[in-house]
């Protein structure tokens, strides 16, 4: 039966074995322990006695050909020709002798790359595509990352945080993004503006109606043409209608803002997963450097660095000190917008974790 099965099509992730360092293939699943000699460097020791040293450097997610060739040249000359890109777009080189680590670090730093991002550092910010090749962005996540990492580079290079800090950014409210200790997301504050002349020619109206998570969109006839209308009392300004129907434009230079959420974390040995919670809203979407959002993130990190215990993640630190004190520590105002009062959310109405009754 199995012999008659067709060959799988070549889609999805490629086979990683062909790109893996020979020492890693030889000792796959047989590692005895690992060490962290310095930020950006890991040492793994196998039961066989083999060692492999990993050097991590920060790189942007969207690489130009010239930078990519430079990174590959460094790998060919100093790292056996094997590289690995992490989930957060950092490049890693593997070598089997400690004596080769220092020359590799020197070559990376001479080329302008920063070695770090391991253990209790501020990891490289994961982000979405931004203005370069996304069809619905409300901001440029790539630009936000560049601006913030310029300010946080010392926290990437040096392992001085209580624990590892994951930061994410997203260009919209509905598609990309990720769970992180701190998240910077777009925040639309006005319902979409509808170009009724184009809806009938561009949009599949039933699909758009079904796309709305709060049933705020319904079919309508406008100026004798089939179109759509939005119940602004229900609309939560999420932008889910915009991808299937571009005439429902929600991006706005004035009313599309940034919001910062904190406390997201996947489950671990100590606790269950936690969801992010809003701490700052209505932040100006101010390219090209986004100074207002960067300043708030730096305040949060400063308070976390000074107040958290060793190995506490951001969500664990907040749970220990409580939300009222968190807002005091980071000097952010607590407003009515931090309370979950959406009319369709009766289960959590007036039960926000920000308030203690």
C-alpha cells in the first residue's frame, strides 16, 4: 500500500538535515548539556564528547542581496559554510573549536553586525512585513523594529535583564503578530471609509459580511449600486473587512495609532500561558523613528529591569506587584479604555485584571 503512495509535492518547509552542520547531524538528540559563555555564544556538548559552538548575530528580517552575500562569505571563511536563521531573524554560525569563536565574532562586528540576543537579553524584535510587501499595513513594522533596536542595542548585546524579553510588532490588528512580553500593534480608532462606487466591482459582499467578528457589516444599496454599510455602534475598528474589500479603507494618517500590550507568554514549567493586556493606546503612528512608542517601551523595560527578580518574565513580575503598581512604575496613565466594557463581552465585563474589587 505504501509503495503506491504518490511522492509528496515540494511545498512547505524544506528538509533541515541538508542544511545542518555535520556535528549537529551526528549528535542529533544526544546532547549532554549546554553553556552560555557570553551573550551571543552557546556551547553544546554531546555524550560522544563532540562540541559545537554557536555564534548569533542580529540581522534584519528582510535582507538585501548584498548583506546576505556578506553574511554567507563570513560563514564560508570562518564557519564551515553552515548558517541558521532563527525565528527572530538572527543568523547563527556553528563551529567545532573554541579557537574559531573569537575570529568569527570579530569578523561579524567588523562588518557592522551585533553579536548577542541569547539568554536574558532583549531578543531581536519579531515583526511582520510592513510597507514593503504587505497589502493592508497600517504602519511599517520593519521601521518600528529598526527604530527601537537602535535604542535597545545595548540590551541585545548584554545579558543584563532579569530574564529573556520577547518583543513583537504588527502592521495591522488582525493577521500577523505574535505572543510576546511586549507587543507594539497598530490601533485603528475610526470605522472604515467606504468607497461605494467600487464595492460592487471589487468585493464579494457575502464574504465581507461574514468576515466581521461582531456582525457590524450588512449589505446595502447606495446610489442605486450594491454596496455595504457599517453599524458604527458595533464596529470595533479591527480592520478585518479591509483585506477582502479594499474599498473599505480603514488606514488613516490621523486616526490609525499604535498601542502597546504587555504580559504575553507561552506556557512553561512554572505556569499556564498568559495573554497580553493593553497598557498604552493612542500612541502617534509617527514614522520614520516612532519616538513616542520607543520611549514607552524603554520605560517599561527600565522598570522591569530594576524591579523584577531574577528569572521573572514580564508577566510574572506584573502579577507579583499588581497592575496598579505597574502603571505607577512605568508612569503610564490608567484610563477608562483599559477596562473591558465591550457590550458583546458580558462574561468579562467589569472583570478586568487591571482592577481589584
